């Protein structure tokens, strides 16, 4: 890169250092805006992905409610239990469950009972309302991971979610009175469920999980379930979903169940986050366009100021391509230096934004978070070259005689 | 022997809104190797047009121009550019050095165009000595030189590629008479060593140094 044109370009930038620095500043801001937004978006996706990955590969079957299923769990009859009134028709029967089990085999199908209930933790504590799940004890280890204690085998035991345990100072061995004034009995906490975050099947972080038998006895629920969760270990969730829908919803006008594929939902969520990231990055891109206009303006000024010089060059034997190269080098120097500085500063900006908005910076130095930085740098360089191209082309195509006469 | 420059019935017309202007009207002449020619004439006579055509910066409306036997009309822009670089040396009234480059870089510029990279300054030093420029000025930029010194650098740049022709446009027009004389003496010396030199001027003092004078009036050769 030791051609005379490279040398002239470098020296011209040095000669007009303030002007060149301001142009670089525009590019720096553009790259920081794009890359920092990209880092934030990417970190957001990673964080959500971390939270939701544990609920992947599930198919959730709920009674059809007319407007599509509710993947976050069906509503129920309130604190007093839910087997009466119109909600009775919003349950899956044991026959339905057995049918789902057969369709999903060899994958495990887990019947889920759910309600909201009053309860008290410890003597003299306030009455609270929390979600209760009833699950077959043999299926719990396949669905939930414990952070403390053990799975309850007896009917008087229960598991509690990590947030619920933290909020109410519950440890393994603590006792919880169920119902208003403990009318439905007392349960002993045998284990704390590891945090699951947002989930599509059972959201246990703020809930109590009891055995299916205890739930059915206490709430007089026989052979009817709020949902069935199929943990797909073999095959594709989409295939399981289709198979269940084909069996239950043969007539599209008389659907009996809503089937939700957790992977499909995850894909939708990722797509939504991706769209948001693209949108905010595009907003950052506007600043890059402004920077590009500034580069264009500066390059046009540079050409105008050096018309005579171009005329001399052409007259003593510089080809058009040589003149063009000289101006493109100038744009490239501004672009590369500005973009690299912008790339470095975008890491600082990305760190600050992640710390402030996501409360964590652990996703900053990951491959997917670094991609926006590389993209920002490349985009900055491309914008500079693109904006320098027309002025360079114009300079190269000046009439040498007119250029020589220029004062 | 083949002429260095041959003009054959050359006409140059500039189309303007107010009407066409004929700058050169059916001009024919030849320049032999080793000649030292002054082209003289009043303002607007067509001197600059003639210089531009000889320097391959412009093309004729009709007629043919041959440089070293090659017909200019048949050449592409790149070929004409290379011809200017390799066979023609330009010396301008206002020196036209590159202010961002020092003396040696300015002189080496045509060589660097040819090689595409940095070249050995040996030849530049040789030419600079030939034009009698003080050595302590070699690393200075053109802005740090006097008019006479700048013109010597410009002559050195024009000579660096051993051109067939030196085309000079009022080379002393921006110099005091003493410096102008020394520059013309330098050109005389170069001509004695074999350089073909064509000087566009309206200064009779400059014409006195040349061996032949072409007078142009109203786009025609008067004598």
C-alpha cells in the first residue's frame, strides 16, 4: 500500500485533520448506534433464550376455549377450586388423556391439574393466594428439577417454586396451610423447585405443586384435567402436535382441544425479538446515513478544492483510475479508522446499556453479541466507500484542460 | 528520420451557444527531434489550443496529429495518458507542483505512476542536479521554495521519464527577468543535450533563446 496515491491521501487527511476527524466522528457515532443496539438486542434474545430453553420440546394440550388455546395454562374456578359451573366443560377427560398418551407414545404425557388457592405459611402469617398444580408424582422428576430437598412421595408433601420460597421464607420442612383458615389441610415442603422462568406448560416459580391424588381428593376432581403436557424426547414437536390435532380436531368447526407447540412459540418469540432488534438497529442506521452524507459532503469539498491538482495529475500521466483511487483511499481511511474506533466504543456502550436495561452483562462477549459489532464496522466502511465513490468518480472524469484552468 | 510531432491539416472548433469558435484552422507542421521552438502569437490566437493538442490533452475536430509516429486519434484515454506520462514533459507557467509532496517526491511522481510504487530517488537526485537545484532543498515542499526553484523542480519532473518532447507554457511568465533568463539558459543547455523543446510564449526575450519560431494568428500559422 505504498503507492503515491496512498501517501497523498494520508497527507491530505493530516492536512485537513479537523475536517477529517469530524467526518470520522460521524462514522464513530453511526457504528456505535448500530452495534450497541445490536448488542442490546442480541443480549436480550440470549437472555430470553436462557429463560425459555427449559420449556422447549413440549406440546401442551388444553380444552378448546373458542379463541385458541392459552399456553400459559387455563384459567380456573378461582381459589375455591374449579370443577363446577361452566368451567366443567373446559376440562380434558381421562379418556382424552389416554388418547393423547397413545398418540404421543413413546413420549411421556403428563396430566396437569391447576387451581388458585388461599394459603398461609407459618403461624400468624398473612393469607396469600397462589397457584397450585396437581401432578402424578412419578412424572414430576421428568418435568421439574429441584434446587433443594427431594420429590414428595407421600400425599402430605408438596414442592414449592423458588420465587415463592424466597418471598415467603420457605425452606425444606416448612409447613403450608391450604385453604382459608387451613380448612383443606397442611402440607410439608419436601423440595424447592429450581427457577424455570417463563414457561408454556406449568409456571412453578410462584406456585405450589402437590400430588395428583391429593389434588383430586381435596378438590373433588375425578378424571378431568386442565391440561396435558407431552414432553417430546423422541421425534419432532410439530409432528406430535399435528398428530394430536388430527385426532381431536377433525372437524375444524368443532375443535375440542387447543394444541400448542412450545418450539413454535419459542420461534415466534425469537422472531419477534429479532424484528425488534432489526428495528432498533435500523434506527441506529439513520445516524450512519447522516454520517454518510457528511462523508459525501467532505469528499465533494475535497474534490472541489483539488480540481487544479487533479488537472496537473492527469496532464502529467495519471490515469482516471489513479485519481479515483486517491479519493477512495481517503474515504477508506476515514471509514476504517472511524469504524474501528466506533466498534471499540460500541462495546463500552453495549456494556452500559446491557447493565442498565437488562441488569446483566454476561451476554456481552458472546459470538452473537459480537456479530453486530463486526456488522457495524463493515457497514461503516461500506458507507464511507459508497459515499466517497461518486466524488472520486467525478474527480477522475474531470476534463484535464478545464481542471488545469481552474483557480 | 520520423518527426517527433506531426500536425496534418488540423482544425479545432469549440462549439459554443453563441456560435462555433474556430481555434485552429487547417494547421500543418512538423517538429523534428532536437528542435527548440517558440510558438508565439497574440492572446486568443490559438497558442493554448495548440499546446493542448500537442500534449494530447485534447483531440482535433479534424485532421491528424502524430506523436512519435503514433496517431493520436486512434488512442484510448488510458493510452493517451500513458503517452503523456512517458513521452511528453509538461512545464507550466505556475509550476504546478504538488504541495503535499516534497521536492524529490514531486520529481519522482511520473516514475511512481509508471512503477505503481515508491521508487529509488537516485534518478530524481541526478535530474535535480542537472537543473542546478541546491541539495538542501530536496526535502522541502513546494511551498517552501521560490518561484525559480519551483520551476527548476517542475523542469526536473518533466525530464524524469526522458520524454521525447518538453512542452512549456509560458515557463518564465511568473518569474522575474533574472530568474527567467537562468531558466531559459537551463532549457538551452537541455536542448544542446538533445531534448526537443516547444515553448508557448508571447515574450520576445524567451523566443530569442529558441532556434525556430512559429507565429500563430487567428488560428493559422502566420510564419
